[in-house]
C-alpha cells in the first residue's frame, strides 16, 4: 500500500507588516499586553483589494509544486482548508484549480478552522493510501484582516490574527517507513458557540443561548445579514478566550500523546513539534507538559500571529527552510480550535 510523503512545501506571507504599536491607532491596547498574553509582536495583512485567500494560496502552491519537481498539471486533487474563503460559495479549491490552469480535477474545501490543515492532510492521506490519487495539493490559507473588529470592542480577537498561506504536495511513495504514519481527528460540538462567527448563517438563534439577533420581525431577505447584526458586531468572530485556552492546553498534549502511543513512540522520538500557532503561552504549556526541549518545538507566532488553517503549513515550511527538518526526522503536527476540533499528524520525513 502506498503511503503519503510531503514532496514539496511552500508558503506565502503578505508584505504589509502590522506591529502591535500600529494596532494602537484603532483600539485601546498595548504592545505589553499583547506580547505578555500571546507572544505576538507583529502580523501581516494582505492587500485589501489585490490579495485574497486564494491568491495567497496560489503563491504558496506554486512554490510547493515546484519544490516537488512536478507541474500543476500533475496534481490529481485539491484539498483547501480555510475559514475566510473568497466567496461564501463556491469554495477556494476551484479558484486554485482555475488560477493554476489545472486539469478538471476534484477540489474540496475543508471548514475546520485551526485544525483545518491537519484535517485536510488526513483526508488527502486517505485518497493516496487507497491508490486513488498520486499527487494532492493540500492548502491552508486565510485572509483574516478583512473581517476583524478593529475597535476596542473586538480587541481580544483582532490582535491575535494574521494573514498568510501554506501548501504542500502530498505524494504517493512506496518507500518503506517514509511519509504520514497516522492522523488523529476529534471534535466536541458542545462548545461550538464559544469560538464562532454566527453570521452569515441559517441558525436563527436555534443553538445560541444568548440570542444574537431579534429575528421575530425579520422579513425574508433580512435574515442573512441584517443591519442589526452588523450594528451589534455579529458579523465578527466571537471568542471566549479563557474557555478556549483551558480546553486547548488539555487537548493539545492529549492528541499528541495519542499519536505517539498508537505508534509505540515517545516524546523523545519527536524531532520537531509543529503546533498550531494560537498563542505562544499555549505552545509553552504543551512543551512543558510533555517535557520537550526547545529545539523540539517550533514557534513563529511572534511574527505572524494566528493564521488559523495556514499556521501549521507556514510553520512547517519555515522549519524546513531553516534546515530543522531532514529526511528521516519525526515531525508531529497538532492543532486545536473552533468547533471545538483538534487533531494531530505524525510524519516520517
Ligand atoms: N489589549 C488590552 N487589553 C485587552 C485586550 C487587548 N488586545 N484584549 C482583552 N483585553 C482585556 C480584557 O478586556 C480584560 O479586561 P478586564 O479584566 O478589565 O475585563 C483583560 O484584558 C483580560 O481578558 P481575558 O480575555 O481574560 O485575557 P486572557 O488572559 O484570557 O487572554 C487570549 C486572552 C489571549 C485571547 C487568551 O484567552 C487565548 O489565547 N485564548 C485561546 C485562543 C485560542 O487558542 N484560540 C483557538 C484558535 S482560534 C480559531 O480556532 C479560529
């Protein structure tokens, strides 16, 4: 049975760097607060009109495809993870297919927020293991900056997020012991509303304990995105930060240990852990809990903030570019986020 190796990796970071100091012109915040609570020093924002989630993904994909030594015409399938798509529908996968002038291959979008890339990798891995496809383009890309509340009201969320894209070519290999060893996917929808963007959506308050809008007099056509929703900032992401933090520091170590235990490996076997970059404090907590050395954990949230589905492929790409990942190394990726969903993947490079 073939396994899936990462044959090429690329990332794209938009040019516009936004420091914590820069954010002070929009909201009441301080560089000290942001650095102390999150570790973030700066993030990058895509160009308002010239860059989208898809255009950034295309740039990252071109690099990944070139590094894999193939062309866009060799790609058999696209799996695209994002929570900030160019359109409500269709998804970004088809836009990549068009932009890279690929064959009329399948394209699938994944909506699993911070764990989206690991989910996408897992889906692609199954297609390769069954022999259905040989080269799959797996992408994580986000343009958060277009949809954040930059007033003081939204500061607990907006300071965290940044834009960017990462992509890998997942390729079938027969080489013994190389590639994705296993992936582990989880969800717990009990807390779905603790980290969510409610609108535009069809919920009409069905699930929400605190009504997010008065729908009683809403006319058809107003339901999708009313002025009232916009006034109350219900078109922006909501997050109960402390609740998410508490769950994350339990689920991150748990899902990493699940992957290691399943494969009779220990934390000492990990060459490098690429955690989803949600908060430096979360990564440090996980490192401490698993007694990992500094060189076993890769963090770059200081420079990019939380880029959600893009954070793992960007970090993986940078770690690889810095020579921190070599053939034969054991790479562990782990993520936790909205849903809640969490996931891990173990890869023998
Ligand atoms: N600047 C200054 N003060 C702020 C800011 C800011 N940017 N944001 C919030 N504050 C204030 C709050 O108003 C509050 O003030 P108060 O005490 O007067 O009420 C105080 O700081 C503390 O707020 P908390 O929200 O309790 O701060 P906390 O220490 O929990 O840090 C944070 C917030 C950084 C968001 C943290 O909770 C966190 O990282 N949570 C997890 C995030 C995460 O992992 N998300 C998952 C991935 S995202 C995804 O899936 C899309």
